[in-house]
C-alpha cells in the first residue's frame, strides 16, 4: 500500500522569487494545492482585496493566476487559521529575516517536514540551526536551492520575470551531532516530503530546476557568493547599475575583493577533497565569471542597491560579512571585504534613519523588522 503524502505546499516569503515559484506551479499538470502564509490579518486582507491572485509579467505581457489559499503563519484557534502541521515549506525571505520568519511557523513543522531554502549569501543555515532548530533529532529536513532567475517585484502580488535562469537543488542529510557537517554526508534516505517537493520543483518547466549532490551545489553557491560580494555592495555604494562597474574605474577594488574571496574559498576544509577547486576558484576564474555576469545584467539595478535606496535591511552580513568571518576562522585577514561591509552598513543605517526618523539603540532590533522590512514579503 502506497504511503499517503501531504501534497500541500506552503510559501513563506512573497518576494519576487517566492511569487515566481508559486505562479509557476499553477502551470504544471495536477498542480499541488498551495497556501501562502501571511504575518497578520491585515496582510492577508490585502491579499484578498487584490483578488487572491499573483501576476507574472514577462516581455510586457501580464499573466494573472488564482489558485492559492491563504493563512496566518502562526495560525489561530478559529476558522481556517487553525495551526495545522506543515509538511512542505518553501522559504524565500531575505536572509536577515529568515530566523524571525521560521520562528513564526516552527510549531507547525515536524521532523518529517521539508523546508526548501532559497536565499542569497551564506552563514544563514548555521544561524537557523543555532537559533530555531538546535535539536537535530526534531529538526525538519532541508533542501537548499540556488536561484539564477532574475525577477523584480512590481507590487505586493505582482512581479516581472526579467531573465530566465534555473534553480540548483540539493537535499542535506541529517547527521549525528558529533559530525554536524551535512556537506560531507551522503544523502542515503530522503523523507517522502523531501522527494515530493524536489520532484515538484524539477517538473516545473519554467523553473529549470535540477538536482545536485551537496558538494556540487556548494561550489555553485560559492560562485554566486563571489559575484554577489562584488556586484551588490559596490553598486549600492556607488549608486550605479551593474554595467557601470566595468566603467567606474573600480577594477582594482574588484580584484582586491576577489583575491580575498579566492583565498578563503580555496582554504575551506569542506572543499579539500574536491578536484579542480584551485583552478575553479582562482582570482582569474572568479573575475571571468563576474565580468560575464555584469555584461549580461548591465542594465539591472542590484537587489542591494534597491534595498539601500528604500531604507531596507541588506544581506551584507551574509555576503562580505560571511567571507570576513570565515577568513578569521581560517587565519586569513579579509580587510577589503570587512571595509566594504562596514561602509555598506553605515550607508544602510543612514538611509534607514532617513526613512524611519529614528536611531536604533540595539542591533538586535533589526531582527524584528519594520514595515518596510517584512520578513514575509521581501526577497
């Protein structure tokens, strides 16, 4: 007798990528039932007032799809908001809001549940394990996704798909506490929810999702990290589009950043047994990848530039901040990345004060978010 699998997929985070995936699921045969999670009743009421639809714009053509249920993340004791268990969860918030968002649904997750994480930067997974799921035995199953699609939110329930990419996926194995390194542990047995949600993602044509081994995905993740550590903060600091980085006279700064990033990545113990790492992550290789990406996205405004200009929190601590922290652990001083991180933080605080007319007295305040820093709606 076949096991009955809960097919409902929940979405936490309705930024551009969250909307893109939810909208894409409606196009596949036998589309799964889907539920969007909202932080409070006012946010859910806005969704209902908008017609309970998601709009995707591509090449100037609008495609509006219904087919989504809506709940409060925490649930309630009345009506449809009862806090039912969540087996399949896709999280597409910004990295700084990930812990807050997951805490709102932790009581609804089980060891048999699967969470798909779609986030820029690195270091957030360790934060989730430490602050949300410290007990490995009760921890849900994890799938990591690296997204190369480019999408921009046009309104809370509308987004434009500006460039087609793909999604690289891997399932992380649960491992004993004394060897808590899922990258090195082979995935020998996947939970039914993990197999189901990965199969759903990979059979959605628009997404171009492919499954990888953990070590393969880690390399893709690090390549994207290197690109983001340059494009995002430099465009935000210089207030320019991506393509202007090639004409801004900042090539020396770019090379200094990449040199430090290259040193840190090539020194990571989790990569030591992988052939070809030295060549793949040498500065010249990283610079070639970066130049190709800047050229193909020359007219784009980076997500960090958009966040800075609207007074939102940035992901700098999970980009250059991650490189600096890993460098310290490995005995490598990454002062260029640290300087860029510090300048970006100062500029971000300046813009946030301008928008909020308040000076935060505690860095932990940022974790709670503001009206512009919605852990359920920015990506």
